[in-house]
C-alpha cells in the first residue's frame, strides 16, 4: 500500500525523485528541455507529496499557486520500476485533496505530447485539454489541461 507524505520541496526524497524525472524529460524533450526546465524549479514549492512503498520513495507530485483559487500541478513522477500500478493516480488525488483544503477550486497543468501516458492519466482523472496558458502559449509540444475540483 502506498504511503503518502505531505511535505515541501526541501524533502530529500522529493528532490531525488525530481532528479530522476528531469533525466527522463531531458531524453523525451531533447532540444526543448532547457525551455521547459526553466519553469520547473522546485525551490519555492510549499506543497509536495511523496509516495512510499515499503519505505522506499517511488512517486511524487506537487502543487503551487497559479491564480485566485487555482493551483498548478507540477513535478509528477513515478519511478520506472513502479509504473502501471496506479501510484500516480493516488498522488494526484492527494494533491487535489490538499488543493481543496487550501481553498482552491481548480487545477491546471502542462505536460508534453511526448508524454502520452501522462496525458492519459490526467484524462482518466477528469482533466480536459484547454488552450495553452502563460509561457506555453504557442508551444506546439505543450499540452495544457484543467480540472474543476469537486466541492
């Protein structure tokens, strides 16, 4: 059973998982990686979740303020050895729960066309593709999504 721990971006397990995520994204994004990396700094993230199986950190995700009553989902990752077990969905649901507890009504996120499993995950949990926002406007590889959180 996945044990979920709420923490922040200073958590060493969160940092380790994000490093693995960044390695994976560098391969997937190729020459576009530097563009995306500038928007994925974790030093100011106050809400992060780390998932543990048998004491080992295997999954993570975070939220950060986006606008009034909206948070952005960031840094979602499941260790390669543990994919396909529903762990990302558990992390995502915990982030959404935390977002509601903080008074938010909506989640937004950006992922990439080269991450079809991420797009499928978010659609499974009720996220809909929306127009690209902010720094992702006009970026062909970016897929922006949105979900209104249940009251």
